[in-house]
C-alpha cells in the first residue's frame, strides 16, 4: 500500500504527507511567536460584505445578535460553510437578512432557525471547547495573559465568523473555557475593583463570579464590535441609501438598501485591545446594570467574600463592620512609673471599641499592647519578654500600632 507521500495527483504533483498537512494547519491557526508583538497581538478583523455583495440592507433598529451553534463536519460542509459565511456577512441587516437571502435556499441545518421569526441570528460552528462563542473575548487578551493561563497563541480572530480551514479544537486544551474564564477575569478585574487584586477575594465572591462569567460579557463585546464597524466608511458601489422595496412593492423605513462597509481591523495590538476592554465594561453598564450590581455587592459584602490577602476593599469592609458611634483618639505613651494611658479626649462607653481594634492586630502586636497596658512601660523590658535582643523591633511595632489606631479611631 502506498503512503500519502508516494501518491501523485492527476497533475503528477506529489500529495502532501500527513505531517505536511498538519504543519499547514498549525501555520493557519497558530500565531508565530515572533510576530506576536505588543503592536500586532492580539488582533480581530472583519471582512467587508462587499466581497460578496454589491449592495446590502441595513436595519435602522437592529435587534441584539443571538449566536446559534451549528454542527459542521469538514468533509461535507462546503455548502453549509458558504451559506454561513453569506448569512453572517450581512450582519447589518440583522433581523431582516431573509429579505436578501431567501431562507428556502439555505441548507437544512440553517433553514429552520433562519426562518423561525425576526430574530437577529448569527451562526457559528459547534465545538467542544466553545471557542467560536467566546472568540471575541479570547482575542482581547494580551499575550502575557494567554501564556500565563496555558492557552495557545492563536492567530488573528474574525468577526463575524465566516469559515475555518480545520477544527480549532485540536489545538486547544480540554479545559479551554475554564482557562479563558480565568484569563478574562484577570484582564477585566481592575476595571471592576480598582486597587484590590482578584486574589484578595474568595472564588464565591459575587463580583469575582461575574468577572469569570463569559456569557455575561458576550453581549457587551458584541455591542462594541458593531459600534466599531458602524463607524467604518462604505464602499463606493454607487448604491444610494434608499428604503427597501418589499416583495409586494411597498416600501419600508425599517431597512434601507445601501453600499456595504469596508472591512478593517476591529483592534490590533495590546493598546487597541485594552481600549476595547474599557469600552466593553462601559457597554455592560450602558443602562446602569453593571454599576447597580457592583454597588449592591459592595454594600452587602460578608466576610466570606474575602481571602486571607489584604486589600483596600477588605480594609474598607472591616472599617465599616467595626464602626461605632464613639470618637476616640488614642496615644500610646511610655512613662517610667505609670502605665500607658489614652489621651484625655477619650470618650468610651465600654470596652467594645477597644476590643474591635485589638481584633485587627496580629498576635505579636496584640502582645505589645497587652504588656504596655499591664504595666510594662519600658520598651527594652517588653522586648526581653517577647524574645527580642533589642527594643528596636518593639519600637517599630509600636509605631505601626499607632498608625493603625489613628486610622481605626479617626473614622469613628
């Protein structure tokens, strides 16, 4: 039996071996690391509908897109792939695509969905990893985030989806969705909780869960991509923007016949991608929804939301948790013959406030305060009891305690 390398085609050109085919597939799907520079990576591009259509229809009030997955088998999918490409290229027609592309002419896999109503449907291949559903989010990640989370450097993404030469699943980890979720959360987090790292919160923190929820971020990134594309100029095909005549001859103002827009990069490089991430967060809050969620979570936090790591958010939470009506100013002083006392302005109803402050200190700092309050007024003596060779560590701890006390009591 001959091998692929020994076979010859009808033109006497040798057929590609399996290894050569695999190399071509990898070259098509994976980015060359040397080209994945901050100026070039990540990238998402759009192909103009003018590549197939002289004129398009444009909805005046488009409905939000709904992604529908379709099983695509490479061996017999040329007709299906072509139909998906034509359908998706007409993204500006939105729910009115059927006026330009007859649904009866579509492959059976698309016909039932496309003809079921006036939904703005976009078709994408169904894959094990759900890559095509989350491709816009993946292609916003900087290279360092991709590599840190064990994801491959895929080549430029496309929107809307048109076609693929081979299945991307074979080059993605089985837990691609989980890895992408973590990478996206790390990328978007600073726009949700500035000043507090994501590691300062437990996996069940509501905002952390929201950051990881890829389905939550798909509508806003889709909104942003369409805004970018609607800002592109049109191809001069000589088609006037006029109301579209329907089959019965009547005109409708809901859609217009117009020139297609040019194709272009939606973003290219880390700077463009970072700006698009900001726009995505803003789009998620276009109706105040995201802001309302964040404010509600911040106002109703519980201790279980935080990890052991210190953050500004945790400090703010604990400050509010232990806040009392009493206003207390504290000074720790060292006297030779008496115990330390609080300043004369002190006005405390009971020991609750002091106990709350002590709860904020670590074990060593609490020991220093207890010893000073128990009559050990000499720092050298306190240092000896705590096992230090000199009073310097105690002095440093006392300074830190004073600063914590000032922050704690000044806000009460």
